[in-house]
C-alpha cells in the first residue's frame, strides 16, 4: 500500500473505534492461585453433594446420607431403651459402608471430572494463574471432603445419641471410640476418593466412567473374598488366629475396602486377638504391607488423576 493511499485529506485512515458502553470496571483485588483453587474446590464439593444443582442431582446424596445415618439413629434409640450398643465406631457396618461408598463414588465421581473433559473447558481453567496440578488437587480435596462427610456424619450421630442415652461414666469410652472411628473414616475417604476420581477421569462419558468405578470396586472385593476362602479351605468361619494361613491374611490386599478394613481391625485393638464378627481377618504381622498398600493406592490414584488432566489440558 502506498503512502498516498494510507492518507485521506492529509490524516491517517482510522483503523477502529473503541466504544464506551458505560460498563462498570472491576477495580477490586485480583485474586491469585490459592483463591482460584479454593473456589474450584468449594464448587466441586457442592456439586458432589448435589448443592446448587437440580432436584435429580440431590436424590443420590440424600439417599446415601439417610441410609448411612439410619443405623446410628436406630442404635441410639435402642440404647435409650436399655439395649446395648451393637454398632461400633471403628467398623461401622462394613457391608453397608462398602455398598454406599461404591455407589456414591461411581455416580458422583464422574460428575466432578467427566463433565469438564466432555465439555472441553479445561483451557478456560488453565488460562488463569493456576498450575496443572492445582485442578486435580482441588477436585480430589473436594471429593475426599464429600466422602469424609458421608463416612463421619453417622459416627457423630451415633456418638451423640449414645451419650444422650447413657450415663456419665460412658462419655470417655465413647469419646475414645469416636476419635478412633474418625481417624479410620478419614483413611476410608482419602483412599476411596483417590481411586474413584482416578478411574472416573479415564473416560469423558459419564456412563462409562460410572461403570469402570463400580466394576473395579465390586470385582476387587469379590476376588479378595474368593481368594481368602480358598486360602482358608472353604467358606467356613475364620480359624483361630494362630492357624490363619498367610494367603487368607494377604488376600485383603486386593481390594481397597478390605485393605482399609484390615488396618481397622488392627487399630481397633485386635492386633493379637481374632475378632470372629469381623469381615476380614486380622493382618497380624503383615500390617506394614497393608499400610504400604494404602499409601500406594492413594499415591497412584492422585498420580493417575494428575497425569490424565495434564494430557487433557494440553490437547483440549
């Protein structure tokens, strides 16, 4: 373009016009990385519980909390009428907890991670001052908090109901049992949420992600039970602790649920004495292997989640 064509009556030709529409300008503080992660975590936590979503999204969380808390209410009512407390803080109805957590992780986990993958909105998140690992960390902390609330709330209700229905000399034993149960519940929440989110992030389709999570938890638990029964030569009740084969003790390492429950058996005061009503045998001298497996499951779950979103964010 010549210099003459770029001029009109001796003045430069206008390239564009900025119109002032009168919008209010943001003059507040610019929040940084910590506030972004906190906001994302809080939003994800609310989503996992169905808060801020439609009525259908609240059905499963409400049912899960009602089912988990109902035995605590029933037991507190029975204690008030003079019956003994049959629900323990450390092993709060292991089969019920397994079923509810499996369904909750399989349905609510994909809600937190699969939707963003399917909608391809990760570049919008990463355009803000946040690192690649901040997104999976916020999602994990949010889901772990939701699982923790689901596990711990029945214990608190059981404690309050028992204390209100018992004499003053039962306060300290119940408080000690509650503290142990809360610590074990924390272990349940961090392990299950890490594995559930990691598996849910493998597919952007929610139905597929739900199936993967549910199948993994169900198959590993079933396989652990089958191997344990084979190792102890039949589905009969557990033999005395001195005759429990090593295979029966180590079979629980296959499933995250039985891994955590075996650790529970030991820390609940059963390191040397077998508990006949327990769903899994005491780990005995293999306790370090169970602690190591819990750490491996937790680390592997978060690592898979971080790698998955690093690749997804780069290709979205």
